[in-house]
C-alpha cells in the first residue's frame, strides 16, 4: 500500500521459499522507482530476519548488491574464487553475481 503497488506472492509448500512478484504499470513514470523501493524493503527485511535472497535460482542483476550482506565479505570473495576455478575465461553467466 505504501508504494501503491500490487505484490503477488507464491511459493513452495513447506520450505518457506517465497517468490514475491511486483506488478506495476510500466506507463506510469514513477512506478518503476516505487517498485525498486518496495523490492529493497522486502529484501532488506528478509535479510534482517535471517532469510536468504536466493533459493534454487541463484543471484542475478537485481539481487547482486544484497549478496555480500547475506553471506559476508570473505564468503563473497571465496565464491568468486570458486567460480574462477570452474570458469577461468569467465564465459559462464558473464556479468552475473555468481
């Protein structure tokens, strides 16, 4: 309500994995900004409660900035090092978080 958006949430029975989907009118010039603010509030609250920003889908562009907050700086560096071992030329999922 605060952002004047519709957020539909679906998930997996019994494992607590939720998929909130922010629905907005792309013709509304302010809607995209409101959607990003709402997304930030949801992710920040999820992390504050000890949740995860990812499940089975990994971390892409939208959640990249939250990854280090979730796992820690050392762990984020380690993830990058492991990726290099399996993908030295960096051709798998280029430009993505992991």
